[in-house]
């Protein structure tokens, strides 16, 4: 079982697991902003008054830094296990 079934199961589950993990990270932050609208109103007002998109760009950069290595690592792992 350890040499046949588990490696096959990991190969089949890994892409969905990575996709769901990345999606959960993205949706968790979206839900936190949605549940606390007062937390996001002052930066939104400031951005609309100064036309400064840097908070949004900063958030996108943080997501890129956090999620890109995870996606790349899992992609390499998928290729290693698949071939």
C-alpha cells in the first residue's frame, strides 16, 4: 500500500490540493475585508482623494510574494511525481 496506492493517490490529489490552498489564501483575505468594511473605507477614501493606487499594488505584491513560490514548488513536485 505504501509503495503503490499512496504515490498514486498523491499524484491524483496534489493539483487540486495546491489549487484549493491558493484559493483559500486569496478568499480568506477577501472575506476579512468584506466582514470589516470600516477597515477598508479610510484607505479607499484616501486613494480616491489622492489617486494613489499603492495600497492595492502593495497587496498584489504581497500575494505574489506569498503564493508564487508555493505554486512553483508544487508545479515542480507534480512534474517530478508525474514523470
